[in-house]
C-alpha cells in the first residue's frame, strides 16, 4: 500500500470510496449521512490541484484524504477508507501523511470536524492524537466550517472540532515531504 498525490482520474474513485464508507452510518441510525452524496468532481478538483489530496493505493485507490489551510492549520476536510479495507491502519497512514506534509510546509497543527458519538469518528481521532477544541476557542475559519455543516444538516447529531498539534520534532522530520 502506498500513498501518493491524487490524480484527476482518481477523483471518481474517491467518490465511490466515500459512498461505500458512508454505508457504515446506517448501522448507527444515521442513514441521512449514508444517503448524502460525496463532494462533486468540481469540488474535489481544487484539492487535487492544490496538492492537498492523497490516495492510498493498492491496484486502485482504496482510501483518500483531502485537506485545506484554515487559520494556520491544515484542516482535514475528508478522510475515507473503503470498508473492504477498513481497520488496517490505512486511514491513520493517510492522517500521518497529512501531518508530515503539514509539518513540512509550516503548519503547526491539523484540525478536523467530526461526529462525537460515532466510534470511528471522534474516539478514533482521539486515538490519533486529536483533542477537542472548546467552542470558545474556535477560529473564524473553523466557525465558518461548522456553520456550513449546520446548514447542511449535520448538526442533527453531536459534532466537534478537534486539533492535533504537531511537535517541533514532527515538523523537522517531515521537512521535504510532498
């Protein structure tokens, strides 16, 4: 399994991965999440063009992560692993790759938003080193993301912003990572 920058040709496969991964939400009573369509190709392409979209590849992409700069941190917009490949550390490897990229390009942290009560969301990210960000400490960019999520109906279930600070050692070790 290798991680590489996403190509434009990978983006439809990323949509398929997200649809498949979303099916798990049906098992926890969140069918609306499973039914939600992934980002469109026109929405995914800017991540790819900016170099902030990565895929984990076997023969084909089996997982992907997209990110964007938000208020001095690299914000993970989406990370999805095809359920046929889940629970093998692929998502964590993508997160570590994003952390290496973030540290190597001057970001001091990773951020993300997630569901608090879904085992493969906030509890998983906590095991990956993310910590909850109190609402009073949300940056303007994170507040805007949360407002967009609420407008999209995601606040039907408890959500949280989380941050993972990158250590100086991570930033030094990751210099030069693409």
